[in-house]
């Protein structure tokens, strides 16, 4: 089941219009990581997004990353 969910995430990132390229602010190699960024429809009063990214990229709460598609910077929080 876990392998199927990961396979689905990879396909969605590849084919969805919400698929994005992100890069950690403190990234040493400057490599872009594939991710899925969706709007949070629960909070309408400010811009809040939901980030879905593979575990191997090591994004955690407190990580600042650049959304390369828009050139904006974001902070991950719980």
C-alpha cells in the first residue's frame, strides 16, 4: 500500500499542473526537488499552501525553501 501511494505521488508531481520545483534555501548543490503544492482551502485569510514532497528530500518544519516556479520563499510549519 505504501509503495502504491508513493507511485501515485510521483505520477501526480509529474503530470499535475500543481507540480512544482522547489529548492532549499541552504542547499549546497542548488538542485531543484520535485514537489506538489496545493492551496489550503481551510484558511482564506492569508496565503497558506500544502506541500507534498518525498521523504528523501528531508524537508522538515523550519525549512525555508524557494518555490522556483514563482520565485517566492516559503517556511514549513506544522
